[in-house]
C-alpha cells in the first residue's frame, strides 16, 4: 500500500460546477445576513445557540447509536448533571467539547495538540485512551439489515498514524495560508483525509464533526452555532456515508476524488442557512409560525428558485399536499412565479 500524499494544491485548479457556484453564492450572502442579524438581535441568537447545542449533542449521539432517556438527556444538557453510564459519558463529553469550541475557536490552532485535546475532552468521563492515537489497526465496516457486514475502507495503520497526522496538519496549514485556495473547499477535503487516517481507537466521527465546526468558525461561517450541523448530517446520514465513501475510494493510491464530499458539505451548509432564516423569524416574533406561514417564508426568503422537494426537506413536518396548496395560493396572489413544469417546477418570489 503506497503512502497517501497530503497536498491541496489541486484546489487552485479545482473545476467548480455551476451548482457549486450557486450554492457558494447563496452561502456567502446568507452568512452576511446572519452576521448582521446577530449584531442587531443578540437575545434571539442566544436562544438559537442554546437550542443548537442541545440539537447537536442529541444528533451526534444518535449517529453513533448512543441513546438515553429524554429526562436524563435534559438533566445532562440543561442541568449539567454528572453522567451515570457509558452512553451518558459520551453525551456529556461531546457537549463539553462543543461548548469549548464555540467559546474558544478564535485562539485555537489547527494542530495535533488541538485535536488530541478535543479527543481528551470528548473522552473526559471515560478513562480509555483519551487524547492518544490508536495502538491497534482499525477498519470501517458496513453492517446490513440481514446481519451481514463488510469492510469498506481500511484506514492508516496504527504505527503510521503519527506520521500521517503530522503531514495532514502541515498540508492544511500550507493551504490555509495560500490566498489562491478557496477555504470552504479545503474544509471537506481535510475531513475526508482525517477520517481516512482514523487516528483514534474511538470517537473519530465525533471529532470530525467538531473539527468541521471549528474550521468553519475560523473562516467566519458560524451558522453551526445557531443551527445544528450535526442534525443536518443525521437527516442525510445515508448520503453522508455514501459521499464520504466515494471520496475515499482510491485514497491510499492518491487516486481519490474529493468532489462528492465537497458538494455534500456545501449542500449541508446551504440547508443550515435556509433553516436559520425560519428559526430567526419564529424566535424574533416570539411565536410558532403556522405551516402556511412557514412555507411562504421558505419560498420568499429563498434567493434562488426552490422546488417542492426542497421545501419539504426544509419543513419535514409539513405534508407535500399542504405545500402544493400554499404554493398554488401564492401564485394566484401574484407573490411567486412558477418556473418549469411538473417534476422540474421551481418557485421564486416576484
């Protein structure tokens, strides 16, 4: 097995599709709006932040198959109770690391020490191998409903972990200081490589999500503080694993294509910014909006034409028939226009 080469120079010549350009433009404009709204409505964003922490811990735990009762979850996350078992230890550890990143991201360097420290915090309530790279080789295994399983990826061997992590960090920091490299493209590439190394015996998925937030915060994209990025990952978990697997195929031989995971990352960011508009309106008004109002706001706040399927994704508790009725009413009132027909139809405010 050949040595993977950590070099993000290819991002200078990365072919950005029209889809990525569209997502990038919406993300940039939405991020500017959120920053303005945060300054003008600090109390609203404090509420959003508290809710996002709870959502993030719950979703990240569920992704890993970690569950506890609703009462205990509330006691752990809202009352800071001490954990009573292994599952609760994992929940509390993620909460602490998440809050730490939110409070201290500006002074945190991207280094091996930082990653090990986050792992120590994640595993604080458990004594096993916290802050230490793996000592035994690990494998990424897919388990199927029929009980069968298969190895879908073999990470870096344990004895080579330190060397790979050093090269990963060095490559990231070189690219970080290169003005010709789009930093939003760099983040998902770093995560693909981190998960290919899989440096810890346990907690790699959770650390990767924490690192994603940390890297985004440091680039000025703090939507994850107010809308749970982990909840988005949970909602599209199957797509997450699929795109990650595609981006790691051929990784050991430097033949992998980062594009699938880059696109997925941009799509998740886009959905986070779409949701924060809804949450902001609800919190600012101090009331829960009706389904009709939420549908209308989703369309009217969208900068690009939006489909029924995208509205349904943004509002999972609203039936598609309800969405169709509201869209029809908005067209009659002249508030929106319909572009295309049947399955390809999209809607945009007039």
